[in-house]
């Protein structure tokens, strides 16, 4: 059990000028506030804040953080108010305690939706001061250490939350030992049998491993000394959970895990790190692909080290990490190392880069489910580092692709990206970026995002930017459409306030967007405005994004058409007899008077029954071309030995034009029937017909000199 004088003594070792009196007062204040309360273990409650403060002292945290540790549960669990804390210890401490209290109120283990929202609040509430997160980690670590007193279902909830939220958070903050201890504790509570089994196996080999460890420590140390390097070499066992995870991931037994040992070589300066690496590689054969230089390219949490894996004696794979003393301190305690007491030194804002990125993202997020997806990603994936053309380094998650990079540079660069050069070579959007790639993004002002891009992005930032672009686009479309409908039905751009109220709309824009989405039917609008009948919607000037002929029945101007509201992108025009609209209620449909701009062309299907003889296909296509229509697609089906059925998708201006095309085909000798094809076409043996269509298209582009 921790005692307050031990904590203050430790504080004095690294912060000689600390105000011990103030820490003691915080202890008395907390003890007084929690008087009479007990932990589930039966211990007096004050043992918990004391233990938290002790963990913080072991991280070398400053006086304020220790005081926050002592007070962290007072506001939540006792009569003490934030004002009391501010009064006795100042605003700074009150803010920190408030931050920890807010996180304490967050429940992660509800539904996923809720989880994300809460996590978001947590980060927003705390990102201002990372010390809050460090106190929370210490709090959670102690709660995990005493989890055995909880009921099993509570253990599971807290354990899972720790594994999914706090251990990754500790990792991201670079506090490695907290991450490892949390993982091992979760492992012991959630999978007690596997944990016990692994532990007993490990115990069986412990002597063996310890001997190997000592021997290797000696060997490496000696080799370095021979070359005149001063270094300390420490071997250690991997932590249980990482062994367990590896066994699961690789589906292997304990006996098949060869890299149970890891070694750390700590040297005086950076240059010596590389020298030591060279010596170790000359001593033992390095495993290809396992060398990583985190000194030249630090991890985003600030971690620096050289990593390598070598084949040691008896084919033992050993991991070796080489670093300086300063890098080591940072590797152990991470961000906390920067918050540790240092005379007259402030924080280094660069270490909070990832936190800043997360909070930026939070402000742009509307959809919590999307956010959870983003956050999980952000906490778990490793990074790749790529260079911009100017040589700036960009960290991206592993698996990131060119569009991720483009959006990372700037949202507008992303939106207008038309291509990419990787290391000088033109590459496509699906290429995965590798460490050290140099990326050059080509842009065009005419380019805009496509939905397919969502398949090629990995970063939450890019995904959000693209989704947001589409959301904005859709919104504009529906509002424009709604405005159009309003004008065409009641002849005005706005309605009276009472009409809005009758239709349950908050304002004019709300009404327009509901009309545009089809949530309010034309009939309802007429009723609310007490008008009799609506003129059909005139469709001449509508943009393609608002109105598009349906691809099932392929209507063309002159046909009797009806509009159908599409959930997200405007109105689909259907042939009045199309089976897709026959059964729909009136409110989902809209009367349309379709008069396109001259020169616009539309696709429609025609079916030709003709004698199956040589040259027939060529002649039909030639006559279609002569009638100035384009051919978009062709499907072919053998009816009987004598007759063939050809299905064309042709591009025409309207019904009159289509009639000319049909007449032109009928002129051919051997054509039995030409009809319009208004229903979806599907054939067995698609493969064959597609091939023919392809060939035909080739033939056409040659013939017409690329007219189409
Ligand atoms: Mn607590």
C-alpha cells in the first residue's frame, strides 16, 4: 500500500523545488472527503487515490498532476465541489480534476453508437491538457490491478473497455509499460484459463530462458566492448499478452514461439546506436525486413529507437532495440516523460500532434458510427511515412493510398486530384503507399470526388472529406429541386408561415429539401396551400444530377413519363408503363412534362428480330449509324436456327429520332420486326454477347473515326 510520505519523497527526487506542503494538503483534503467510504475490496477509499498518485510519481509527473491524482474522485464521489477544489488548490487543479471527472462519467460499454459519442466527448474534454489522460490511465491501471474484487460481468466490461480504449491510448501516448500491464491484466481476467496455461508453460522454461538471456546479454555486451563501445544491454521476456496474441494470430503453440526474448541496448549517443547495430548484425544474421529505423523517422507518438531481429544461437530469434538514454526514458514513459517535472521547461507541442488531429476530426464528425470507425483505426494501425514533392514527411496509417495523402495535404487537393506520381512514376489510386515513397499529386479544377474513391481511402480524414462533399452535393440538389417543384406547382418561391406550420417544416429551406426528397408530396403541398391542381413539372432546364432517365425502361423525350423520387439524388424518370412504377402510390410519383434542350441525347433499348445470316449484324449497325444514332451496347440472342434477336442500346434525341432509326432498320431485307424495348434486359450466356458487343464497338470507333 502506498503512503503519502513515500510519494512526496519520490517527488522530491526529481523535483527538488516541489511544494510538498501542497501535496500533503491535497492528501488530507482527499482523506477527509472520502472518510467513511470503502473500496469493494474493503480497503478505505483513500488507498485508491494514493495508489494513483504513486503511479503518477513513478512516471515522474509534476506536482499538479500528483495533486490531481489525489483529488481525482472527490468531486464525483463526495460532497466536494469543483469550486472547493479551485478555492483550495487553484483553477489549474480544478480544471484537471474536472477533466478526469468528466472522463469518469463516460460509459463506453453501451451500444456502439453511444460509445463513439462518449469517446468523442472524452477527447474533447481532455485534449486541452494531456495530463488529464495520464491521470485517467493511472486511475484505470489501479482499478485493473484491483479488478479481482468485482463481479465477473463487471470484470468483462471494464476489461474490454481497457483493452479497446485505454491500452491503445497508453500506447499512443507512448507509455509502454502501462499498456503492457493493462493488457496482461485484461488477459488474466478475461481469459483466465489461457492465462494460467501460458504462465505455467513459461514457468517451465523460465530457468532455460533466463540462462539464455544472461548468456546473450554477456555475448552482446562483450562484442560491443571489443569495439570500444560503452553500452548497457538488458534482456527481458516479452509480456504475456503479446505472446498470447502472437500464438492466436499465427495459430501456433507456445513451443513454436521463438522470440520470447527481447534485448535493449542503451548507448551514449545517436551515432553509437548505428555503430552498435552494425556490430550486432555482424555477430548474428539479421532477419530480412525486420530492421526499422525509428531514429531517423520517429513514430508519431515521438518514439525513437533502432529495431532489428537477428537469428541468435540455437536458431533463437531475438529482437534487439538500440537507443540512447533519453530515447529510452521517452520509450518507457512517452508523453508523460515530457510532462515530467523539468525546471523551467514547458511542454513540447509536437508530441500532441495526433491528439490535435483527433480533435480536429471530432469537430467535423456528424455521424458517431463513422467516428468510431475512424477512432478505432486511429488507435490501432501503424504508420507509413511518405514524402511530399517538397520533401516534407507525412505520417499515414499503414495501407494508406494516394488519395489519403492528397486529402492529408489539403481537402481541395483531394477533391481535385486527377492522378498521382509515386517516385516519379504515374500510378493509380489503388496503390498502397510504402515507407519512403515520394508522392506527387496532379490536380485539375474540373475534377470532383467520385463514390468509388471511398474504396481507395484509408484515413478517416479523407473518408470524411469525400462523404461530406457528397452530402453537401445531395443537399444542394434536393433544395434546388424542391425550389423548382414549389415554383412549378404554386408559382411562388416561398410559402406563407402558416403553410410551413401546416406541413411541419421549420423554415422555407426545410420545406424545399423535404419536397426535393419526396418527403412531402405535391398533393400535400397543394392541400396546405388550398390550391386545386398542379401543372406537370417542366423538365427542360434541369441538371443531370437532378433528373435522370431510369436505366430499367430507358424513356426518351416524347414518351409519357413519370418522375419518381430517389432517396438521395433527385428524380428518376420512368416510362409510365415501366413495371418499377406501376405499383407505386401517387404520392411517390410526380407528373412530368419533359422537353429537353436541343442536341441532348438519351439512351433507349430497341429489339430487332432478323434472319440469322452473314452480314446481318453489320448491316443493322450501319443503318443505325446512318440514322445518326450512337450505339451504346448490344446484346445478342439466338432464337432458333433461323432467327436472331438483337438488343441495342442506342442514343437518340427523342421519339421522332427513334422512329427514324427504326424505319432505317426495317428497310433491311431479312429484318422481321423492330420494336422498342422498355423493360430490363437480361439474358443467360451474357459472356458471349458481351464479347460481341465489345468487338462491335471496336468496329464502330474505327469506322466513324472516333465520333462517339
Ligand atoms: Mn478513481
